[in-house]
C-alpha cells in the first residue's frame, strides 16, 4: 500500500478517497460515501459525504465507521472525490 492514493484521471496524489457504504452496509448504506484517509498505511474513516449527513445522523456513527475501516483493509478500489474515477487502494 502506498503512502497516498493516486488518481490516474486527475494525475495527482490524493489524501482521501470515497468508499460507498453498500459494500458493507448493503441497502442501508447504499449511496452513502464514506470519506477515508490513509494514515500509517491504515484506513481512517473521517466522515460521510455532506449529502449523506442528515440520513447518517440516525445511525450509529461509531459502529459504521469501525465496520467501514475493517472493510477498507481488504478493499482494492475506491473513488476519487474530485472526478469520481476509480482509485487503486488497499490490497491493490
């Protein structure tokens, strides 16, 4: 795993990526983008995207952040927050 993510479309290094919650939360979190940073080669969930905050407030934030972090440890593709293209991450 690299120190920073790299987007081939934007041609730049990224500090964060977006991870759709569907992969670990099924339909409950479908379309909720989690903002994830690579800190010391481990995923750290910072928040959810601004559009999802009102919906996400009714859920257990700490629990889903932990589940997302565990899910990200085996993840190999995420989304660039700038252009929406795939970014190779953990395990990639």
